[in-house]
């Protein structure tokens, strides 16, 4: 009788679950990598080994000799304040509600529920992580906007990654054109990076807060994408590119 190795058994199981596709493998690798990166950043922060790095970057965003003024032209702080709102609770909530409403209109009930769970779950995870690490906001430079919550990880950065990367991945599933797929994902990534950068410019987050927020948000977004793809394989969730059959009501 042919001997079946543990590796072969694992491979066969993953194949049956639809987890051996290239996209799924990349998502799984990204998930592992983002978890590892977050744990490394968190460990360095807890040991206070990033203090010098954080302070140096924060000061680099301020005018030499005037830490209360951000670098760039006079309109820059206002523009940065507008852009940072892309990762704020109000804007993200509005975006999520619009997306859910659209999915409901298309009768994609399970997809709408997944978007809702991804958003709510990401918010809860951000709150839990902040409460666990209890890191206070930076005092290296004056804040250019008002903040009240804890600092690590950055909620704006994390939730931007959760929402925009998840939506980017869902949109990418609606087309077979690789250029369009890349456009969706690069746009989501750009907005995520932009929001995190504004938090450092405003002096309300350490750079490591933002980095950890990106890692945690990417982890959650990838987990949601993996679950969604797995459910699609099981025909529990319809693929984003497919529409539900029209209603036959009177």
C-alpha cells in the first residue's frame, strides 16, 4: 500500500478546501507576514526600543526651530486634516453603509453581511489592541488636531487598511483584467498609506503606531478576504462578479 505522508494529507486537505489557488496562497502568506510584522513592532515598542526612531520621524515633519508648525506650505496642515478624515470613523462608516446598501440592492445578502462583519470586527479589534497596549499619545511635538483615545496601534491606519483593502479586494474580484485589478488594489493601498502618513504629520501618532495599525489592519483584511473566498468555494457567498437572480414578485 502506498504510504501517504503528512505533507500529502495536508496538501490534499487544502486542495479540497480550495486553498491551493495562487491567490489564496498569496493571501495566506500575507496573513502570516502581517501577523509576524505586527508582533515584531509591538515587541520593540513594549521594550521602548523605538523611542529614538519615533521622535526623529515626528520632528522631521515639523519646521526646524518651530515644532508647532508642520513642514510644507501654509495650506498643508489644512489639506492634511482633510485627508486624514478618510480614515476617520464618520467617513469610513459612511463608505461602509453605502457599500452595504449597494450590495443589498443587488441582493448580495451574504456579501453585505461579510462587509459589515469585517468593519465591525476591525473596529472591535482596534479597541481591544489599544486597551491592551495602553500607549499614550506622542508628546514629542504639539498635536495639530485634537485626539482623545490611546495611541497604539493607530486606529485610523488600521481601519483604513481594513476597509479600503477589503473593498479593493472585493472590487478586484469583479474583473478579469489584471490592470484593473492592480488599479483597485494600488488605489486602496495608496489611500491606506496616505491616511497613516497624515497621522504622523499631525503629530498624534508615533510612526510605529501607524506601522502597527497597517499590519493589524492588513491581517484582518486578509483574513476577511480568505474567509470570503472560502465561502464562495462552498457557494455560501456569491462571487462579487455575479448578480443574484431578479425577483419574481408581482
